[in-house]
C-alpha cells in the first residue's frame, strides 16, 4: 500500500499517471476539497506581493536556462501562499500536458489577470519570456505600491470617523437619558432638539436588534448593488467626481493606463489588442466606455492621441505625450514616462491627503460634539436659570 500526492489536472489524469507507473489506485481524493481555503473565497486571494515574487523568480530561472517545467517546479517549492501553490500544481500539469504557459495561466483568472496572460503570450511568441516576466513583475510591484499608499492614507480618516460615531452613540445612550429623566421628574418639557435626540437614543437602545438588522441589510444591499453594472458605473463615477479624492483616482487610472499600455506595446502586442486588454485592466466603467470609443475610432484609422483628447476622464498630459510618441515612433517610451510621472504625483497627493482632510474632519467632529453638548447643557442651564436645581 502506497499513500502519496501527485500533481495532475484532474482525478482522471491522476489515475492515468499512476497506472502508467504500474500503480493501481484504490482511492483518489482532491486535496483542495478538504481545504478550508476552498470553502471561504476571501481566504483564496493571492497577495500582490506573492505574485510579484513568483513572477520575478520565474523570470530569473528561465533566464538562467532552466526548462519551463523545471523552473515552475522550483518556484512552486518556494512559494509561501498555499492558494498560489494549489494553482501552480494545475498550471504545471497543464504545461506538462502540452499547453502553453499563457493558456495554463488563463484557466485561473482570479489569480492571473488578462493583462498578465496577454503579456506572457506575447513573451512566448517573441521568445523573450524572461524579459516579459521581468517587466510584468515591475508593473505589478508599482501597481501594488500605489494601492498600498492609498489604503495607508485612508486609515487616519476612517479612525477619526469611527471615533466620531463612538462619541455620538455614547452621548445618546448614556448622557441624554439622564437629562430626560431629570426633566421627567420635574414635570418639565424638554427643548425640541434635545427631545428629538432623546427619541433617537430610545429607538437605538430599545430596538437595537432592529437597528442591527437594518444596518446589516443595508450593507448587504449596497454591496450587492455595487456588484451590478449600474452600481459599478455609479461607484466609478463617484470616484472621478468626489472632491479631494477625484484627482488622486484620476492620476492612479492614468498611471495604470499608461503603464499597462506601454508594457503591452513594448512586448509587441498590436495596438487594438493592447487597448482591449487595457480597457479591462483600468477597472473603471467610465474609462472603459471612453476606451471603447477610442478603440472604434482607432480601428477606423484615427490616431490614439486624437481619440483621447478632450475626454473628461483622461488628464490632458496623456494624449499629449501619446501624440509625441506617435510622431517619434517611441510610444512605449512616452507612455512609460507618463506612468512614472503620475506615479510620483500619486505619491505626493497621498502624502498631502491627511493634511487636506484633517481640518475638515476636525470641523465635522467639532460641529457634531458641539450639537450634542448643546443638547445636554442647554436644558440643564434652563433649569438653573429657573432656580430648579
């Protein structure tokens, strides 16, 4: 009796592999079926850092002259992510079965995006897979750095907002009821604003379960709506028009558009195919619509720069630099410069974000706390003035 693990694309493929080795399988179990990660999708995510390391190591091994399957086996042994290891098992099985690397990657869109697969396919076709993987790793690294900086900048405002909510709830459920009890004992009528807040506090404490159901239901409803086409269009439009944040999002999208398009063109992918890939990589429905219009116009013979010029979602520098690239025949170089410029701009904007938001948050907190204090102290002062302390 032998108990072991084999790498195969399916249970049938595993059975054929064992039989070819003069082994007769009694039971074959897919290892992932009992894996906790297969039951919870949020645990199946592969971090950008893991993909960058995998891509860079694979590029190095291929450049060193290792056969593709040997390089994949070597990288798989060094990968820390259990999810990525499971995906690589299937990728290796597909490659050993005669599939191209890009086709094997494309079977796992949750891990390897369309941009990733398109660049790998271009590298395979041109015989420069190692260089393409290196460019891909650099692009992923820069994208991940931008996202990480934005998330870090949003931590402070979120903490402040949570503090404001906590202060409001504390005042409503602890302090205001005491003021209400005092007025009730003295048979006095509370001021309108205080009475309104007291009614709100009563509703929160007495029907806490209803509030919990409403908040949870609203959260699920909003989350599901944002997954629909209309919801995506709405949320993406808000990103491009919200004061303070809109300029950051625009620069992020411009950097992503320029970096991805430049990398695709540098890898030898035709313009129309590259634009189609970039359309999905930008991840904004408003920009996707503008890029669709540009694709149709470029297909009709117009220059890309002229199709992007004047579009509200594209910052003016992008079509201007593309026009220079079209004239000089070095569009990929111009796009790379645009991407670097906007990545630096995003870095600066993110650093200034907390400085910009902090005064506004302080004003909001001051107004809310001031209203709550007024709702508490005004009734007390009224009693003092009436001599009923």
